[in-house]
C-alpha cells in the first residue's frame, strides 16, 4: 500500500503535525478569553488552559451584594462558565485545523 518512501513521508508528516499541535497547545495556554455575567458586572479572564487570570466585580454590584451574597455567587459562577465555554470553543477551533481532511477517527490519534 505504501512504499518505503511513502510510509517514511507519511511518518514525517505525522511528526510535523504533532510538533505543530504542541506549539498550538502552548500558544493556547497563553491565549486569554473573557467570560461575563450580569451584563458585564462580573468578568472573568481565563486562559484556554482554564487558568483563571483575573476576576473583576463591579463596585455597584458589590454594594448590592451585601444583602444578596447568593446572587453574587451565581454571577461569578456564570462568568466562570462563560469563560470556560469560550476557552473550549477557541481551543476546538484552533486544533480542528490539524485534523481537517483526515479520515474519520484519525484525529483522535494526534490528541
């Protein structure tokens, strides 16, 4: 099916793809996304490797939250979830370029 040159070339191509994927993963670890809740009253900045970099809460919300801590907690969780979803979408979009055009199931080989 593959000649020696063909199989060797395929292996080199796979190795190069894997190196490019590692580079992309390193870049994604530094890529930041922002999640928001409450129309921007709570903002979370996270990397695509899900490290939380920054949390900001509007002073107006803090003043209101003295009577309703549960609301503040819910907004913080919603902002975290938003950041998580954006990180996943960014990672998926970036990594899908490596598996585009591969036969079904071959993309899992490079994870």
